[in-house]
C-alpha cells in the first residue's frame, strides 16, 4: 500500500476507469489523482518515483483500453483548468494538454486562424494528439507546433522548441513522461472559410465512422501514409467479425465496437485475430494506435 496521505484531497483508491475511457471497459486504477495545479502534479510524480510506483497520464481516454484486471499504478487525470487553458495572440494559439481537439479547432477557427481544421473528427486531446502526431492524409498536428512544454524524466519543466521536435507518420519525439501544453503557429484566414472546411471534413468523417463511436476506438496505425489499416482488415474479410460482444465495425474496419456486455478481453482477442489474419494474408504486422493498460 502506497501513502498519499498528504494528497488525500485529490487521490482516490480503487477508482473505476471504465467511465473515463471511450471503450467504457476495464478494471479500476489502484490510485487515481486529479491534480488542480502544476505543483500538485509535480508532487505526485515525485511521490511515485520515491515509492517506486508506476504512473500513467489520462486525459480524454479516446485511445486507451484498460485490461479487465485494472491498472496497478497511479493514474493522473489531467482535466482541471490548469491543464486546459487556451489563449490566442496574433497568429499563435497556446493550449493545455487536456484541451479537447474539438475545442482547439473551434477556438482557432473563431480567432480567424486556419490549419488545425484538418484534425476535425479526430478524437482526443492536445497531449495525446502531439504524442502520436494525429492527422490524416491532409496533414497532421505536428506541422503547426511552434514549441511544447513538458515535464522530463528528472521532474523538471522544459520548453522544447520547434528545432528540437520531430514529427513523422503517427509518431513524434515528444517522449517525456508528461506533456503540459503547446503553441501552434497558424495562418490568418477568414473564419467562415475555416468553418466551411471543418463542416466538409466532418461530413466525410461521420460517413465512415461507426455510429455511437463513443463505445469504440480506432485500433491500428496505418502501415504507410498510402495504405490504411482499415483497408487491409476489410480485405482480410474481417468486417463484422466478433469475439464475445466486441465487433469489428461494419462501417470502418479499423474500429472495434464494444457492445453491451463486452469485456476488455473480448477486444484484446479480436485485436489478436485481426493482426494474425492480416499478417498471414498480406505480410503486414499491424501496430497498435491505442494504448493497452
């Protein structure tokens, strides 16, 4: 048993995680904290290191599948205003790691700043999007990053400038334990034109994603920018495949839908089935886009 007595106001024991992730599945966190300030966050990280307890950062929960047995760690839920501020000056917008991408896109459009609308329809938060360089064939979030503020492995706050950042296909070198915030440099543009593009992108995305996708998740990275995981899974004949109450979406084969009664084990078994079939038929080893805790 680990001691968080001096953090009693913000730490809970055996906290259910399913309500906080899109799949709505999985067991509890041994501990969950909701820090309200950066100092509290730094204190929690230091306590984990001194007591040898693992920690995980949770924000929007759109790319996390929690195992049925739960997580033997401190799950730090970044959600307070300290981690979700948005500020605009000239052609730069600064956003905390917990800001939902939808809010970042909307605020940049209202400010007459174009570029980030290419992320319309992608779930998650700024922190998660930066770590995996979220985007699609039109572009990705990394191309707009001016600098990022992080907490490094020594529990120090560091600012990483653009020259020190690299973004590739669905990955970045932002590998520090915690991303706190980022600045994005955008182009001034007519707000109405930006909103029109947002609407067009949204319509296309919704046509191809599962209904009620708050109980589902996009599972695999595309093997290459020109070859989608969904296409390979569909060509492998796996649309509609099930294990228990988990199903490969019949609308977009790179989504797994957790129907009522599904378990995390159902999803994991389906993931294994997909990877094996795609490897056997096409020779591609699909890499997970979601995190499995």
